[in-house]
C-alpha cells in the first residue's frame, strides 16, 4: 500500500506522518477478514497528539479500498473508479491516477444495469491503459444506448474510439472505431466489437501506430440536447479464448449420431426445393468474417452491419477478386465475399426477364425495372397505382419530440479522398409524351389533416466544418433550367409558386401568408449577406405588372435604403421625421418633407447643367451660369440684390443700369454744383443705357 502523504494539514509534525505510514503498512498485512477493531488497535499505537480525524480518514479509505477489486473493470456504472470523464481524447494521456474521476451525477440505472449517462459533449474513457503486446490479439467491446433523442434532426454523433499511448503514457495517435451519426432511442442497444493487434494482419480491424504500446478505449457523445447511456467499455486479451477443452467421448458420440442423419444432404435438398442455392445467415458482417464458410455455400445473408436488425441487412456472394466499389468482407479461409443486389428469396419473384410480365424485376442485377404489358386500368388513389411503394403507418400513441421516423432513408458517404460526384438520391424522367400530359421527375405532397406543422419538402445543407469563407459552394436547393431557343410564351420557369384551394373544394378562398420568405429561424445571429441576388443576362429584374396588388408593390421599413447603383453610394430612404431622403454616401442631396416641401442642394435648368440656382451659406441665394463662374445674380440673407452686370427696367428692357462706375470731374455740360448744394463735382458716374444709347448718371456722395 502506498504511503499516505498530507491527508490533513493537522497531521504535523513529520514524526506523526511517520507513525501514520507505519500504521498503514501494518494495516496492509491484515487479512481482508480483519474487522474495524484491528484498525482501531493500530490507531491506538499512534502518538496521542496525532489528530484523530486523520486516523478516521485513513480507516475510511482503507475500508473502501478493500472491495475495489470486486468492482467491474468493464462497466463504468458498476466500477466508476476504473473510468474517467474528460472532454477530449487528448485528455486521456498520463498515468491512471492523474485522470479525473467519474462524478456521481453522471451515474444512472437502466435496462442494462448501472451505466454512465451523458447529457452534454463529453468522453467516458478507460482509466486502465491496456498494453498491446506482440503476438497477442485483443478485442474492443463497447455498448451504449440513446436514452433521449437529440434536437438535431439527424441526431448528434456518438463515437467509439481508441487513444494510443507511448510507453510514457503520452498520446501518439487516435483511431475512430465507429461513428453512429443517426442513433435514435428506437435503435436500442448499440454494440461494437473490433479486433486489435500489433502490426495488423488478416482479421485485425485496428493496429497501433508506430510507438504505440498502450491503448485506452472511449465513448464520446456530441451535442447537448440528447442523452446517451454508456454501458460497456473494455479491451481484453482474447488470444487464448479460442482454446477448447478436450472433447468428451459423449460429445463425439453425439456428433456421430448427427452425421448419421446426413444433415448436409437433407438441407441441400430443402434449399433446392425452394430454388435457393446453399446459403448461410449471420447476425452481422463481423460474425460472417469470423467464420470458416463451407465451400459449398455460395451466398451469405447478413442481418445487420453491427448487429441483427440495425437496418443494414445485406446479401453477399463469392467472388474471385475484390471489386472496385461495394461492400465486401473476407472470411477466415481468405474467401472474398461481395455485396450483391440480387435477392435470394424467390417469394419476391425478382428476375431479369420481366418484359410484359407486370412483375418488379432486376435488370442485369443492377436496376429495379417494371415493364407493363398493357395500358393499366385506373386504380388506387386518384387513379394512380405505384410500381413500388414504401409505406410507414405511424398510428401509435406517444413518441419523443425531435425523433424522426422515415418511410424511406437514402444514405451515402463521400470519403475525404473521393473524386467522384456522390449523389445520395437521383430521380430521372425521360418524357417523350406529347399533348396535354403532365409528367414529373419528383412530386412531394403533404396533406395536413391536423393542427401539426407540415412540410412537403425540406432541403437542408449543413456546413459542419466551422470554416470561415469557404472556397467551394454549399447549396441547399438548386434549380436549373436547361433549354435551347426563345420562350415567347413564358413556359420555362425556374420556380413556380401556386396558391389554390384543394381540388374539388368550394370553401373559402386560399390565403397564403408568404410566396417566398427568407428567414433566419430561431437563430437571430444568422446573417444572409444577400437575400436575393440576380446575375447574368436578364430582360426585366422584377415584374409586378400582372399582379392585382391591393396594398403595396414594395414595402420598406423606416430608414431602409434603396440603392440606385451597385456600390450603394447613392441611395433613397425614408425617415419618419425628415421625410424622403436622397443621399450620396452620407451627404444629403434632396429631401422632401412630410408636407411636400422639397429641399435640394441646387436646381439646374438645362441639359448641360451650367445654369443653376443654389443656396450657399454666408452668401445667399446664388444664380450661376457655370459651376465655377462668378454669381450672375445673388440675394443675400437680408434681401439685398446683387447683379453681376446690370439691372434692367421695363418689359422691353429699354432702361438698363449696370454697376460700372466712373469717378471724375464735373462734365462741362453739367452744372458744377449738386442740386441744392454747393458741392462741385459728382462723386461717381453710373453707366446706363436708354433705348440702346449709352448714358452716364452722376451721383454725389451724401
């Protein structure tokens, strides 16, 4: 037992520590059946000055550790001390004692016994670092259930992984064993079984990287709205697990009795009677790969990828070499098995020869085909009969909010190094019909018969890379119109939105709240850079001329702008207090207030714009003939009139008075004195014109 250090700050001085450690060493020698009285006796040997509370703590620790060996090393709920709770695989580095403990709030009870329940992103990992020895084989086993579905429509991922450690317990690599991307409560218990060994090899699923000496397995839960219950996490040495005890005489006798019944021949006869080749069924692919399959067996039916009933059943057939695409596995004899689309069950009557049979068949073991012999009679809903139909009747009561059930689920994965264009679903129509027929490659119809929210089609593109400014596109919904020639009758449409009453209905008229709505849903932080964008060759951007609009063709909120060029420098807006505004950048150019008064920077009177009327602060109302010329006419803020050349009197302009002055002596033709005074000469002479004749008007100062 390790020495106890610093159990309590009161256990001081050092002599008392020595006595405590000596007592603990003695306690380690006591049989597991020793009762508490033995510990009390040891405690009495400690110096009376030692803090008794420290001894009580020691006794409690020793007593609890006596039963640790009986706890589970494979089940976190039953043996929480053997596991740890961290937030990242990198946190699983270090010695076992340095890892954090599982906290009591995550422990729970369930159908599978005690377990650890995760309600937020977290990792439950092994505290024990399992050495991966050469020439030994190990099995990873992990089991969990989803207790509550995530709010994410496709459910948050649950990951089973391995952290590889160096001899110093440093992380040198991680392996994703399996990701469960869409696990629901209805899927039940999920089990992972994988084989580990140094150097890899046939039948080995995972091998440590160079320098990997130890391994810790973990289960990681993503998302914060679902519940995941972790039952088992274990790595065990199974090298010797295949050794069997000696076969008894009784067992040999029983085997001989079975052989006497010629069971293989009888089974072959039964299979032949149903026109089915020799076949075997396994619960999972790993179960099939672990078998020595008899050479007479030509087909294998697997009930699930990981476990029977997980929704991933497959048929496999023997092949000489591994195909380039498709699911394969190799059995213990090295035989390659490849997935085949050809079903083995004759009850479906699938065949490649279905011409005129009105049976669903397989064309070349690749395509489902249905070829009708005659024109079918009207049948089914609306006179339409389906060739193939997937139907889900969810008539039960209850369920879990956010959990999705699918009548048809198409799932595809594109690897990080895949260059092909991967399409999870493709619906094609070659329409050679004429006349009034209407043929559709895809039709989605949702009939709302209750008050629940209903969608006929949802297209959701999820960018999970958290990458800013991605270089490649992500499109939730694309509409392509591919054609040649003109469209004078407007019959080619990229998107056609129609509102109407149900067929045959005579009830109230249909009122739809929106034709197209752009919305950030409940995430108010989301931003559309452009809600609507048009590029390319367009004859008319927005045409509302054919609509019977009873309110507004376009409605804007106060202070929302209409840009009249692509940079947005020039824009129109409305301010409830100021009125209709036109700006260039932040400069107000034109304003029309709520009373209809117009406020402008300048008024120009002809196409060249050289003649304009404007107001300049400190100058007044100014009329110019050129932008950079002197004012031809100005009226200041006091009402004084300033003329650049002359003032004309009369409609015909017979009298004109200019501002030109001439200072000089009195003219000989003019009396020497100002009338009524003895002042001799005029102060100035004003130039004028009367009927085309230049005149000078004398003016005296004062």
